[in-house]
C-alpha cells in the first residue's frame, strides 16, 4: 500500500473515531489539546486527499479549534460533525446548481457514457444526499447543543454512520433496478 493511501486510511479511521475520542476525552483532556488534534487531523486529511472539500473542512476545524482555545469549552469541538455536513451539503448542492451533480461525476468514473435516464437518476440521488446532510447536520447540531456527551457521541459516532450505510445500501439496491430497467428498455 502506498504511503499516501495508508495515510488516507489512517486519517479516515481516526475521523470516524472522533466522537468516541471526544466522549472519552471529555473527562480527562483539556479541550484545547483535542482542538489541536482536530486541526492536525483535518489538515492531514486535506493534504492526503488534495481535494478542496477537505481544505474547506480544515478551515472550519481551525475556526472551531479557535473557539475552543478562546473559550476553553467542548461545544465547538462537538460542532465539527455539523460543519462537515454543512460542507458536504454545500458541495453537493453547488454541483446540482452548476453541474454536473456529484453522484453523476462518481458514476462517470466507472461508466463514462451514461444514458439520459441514468443522468437524471444521479441528479435525484445527489438531491437525496443533500436532504440527508440537512437532516443529519440538524440532528448533529441538536445533539451538540441540547444533549449530554453520551447522546452526542452515540448519534455522531454510531447512528449517523449506520444511517449513511443504510442510505448507501438502499441506493445501491435502487440503482441495480434502475440499471436493469435501462438495459431492458
């Protein structure tokens, strides 16, 4: 495995574990240390991926870390999942407006010549993901602002990932049916 790929996998695993780190670190760590870790993680992820999306997430992580450094509290750190959902909503929404939609771009990586029905489908899937980011970001904000650390960690560290996985799975099943109907006219 290439070092860049290994770094990307490592950073992704740490990112997935972020809510657990906040939850368990809440009792023993100064939030400023975790804020520094969040910034380093976000910059590493952006550097490893070289995608503007992750550089934008890193800027948000820096702003949230600055909020933690200034106030010394945990709330800015708990808002990071909200920021990530907002960035993804911005990217997916922008792609709907300016085109091509993100899901179409991903589909064209494996199938460069998409039929018109498939292009329309990818637009609908991008819209579904936009809705998911709105709902998931809203619940993440609610858990950060109104819930205890355990509820926040369970939602942002488990439930949100399960919901993403369900959405991926359901979309994959629907896509197989759409592909079959396109192939059979």
